C-alpha cells in the first residue's frame, strides 16, 4: 500500500470517527457479506431487458398493450437478479483472466 493510499484510508476512517483498523474491518466485513450483484447493476439489467423486449415488439409492428407490458415486466422482475449475477460472474472471470 502506498503512503497516499494509506492517507486516503485514514481520511475515510476519520470522517467516520473511527481508527483505520476499525473502519477497514467494518468495510471489509460488509463487503464480504454482500450477496448477489450490486443493486445498480440489477436495475440496469432490468431496464435493458425491458427495453429490448419492448423494442422487439415495436420493431415487429405490434402495439404494446397494458397486458403485454405487465407480462414483460413480470418476466423481467423475476429474471433480473439471475441475469445480473451471471453478468457479474462473467465479468469477474474476464477480469481475473487479465490479471494472470
């Protein structure tokens, strides 16, 4: 760890009223306990899935009814976390291959 990196950690800890070790332990434990992909990724994936499905219907010249939207939205909501997890794992594999 560089001196500059350590100073950044000291600053973050001080802003939270904690010693570096205590602050770092809390941050690391919290990160380790997170399960699943980041919420932002999940919602980004959901937005993409919704958009792709609706644009496909529009491209086919179909009108999207309220029932169509509700069905697509239900499918997206049930699949978004799984798809985001798959993307996160794929990204992790790609990034770990670059480090080798």
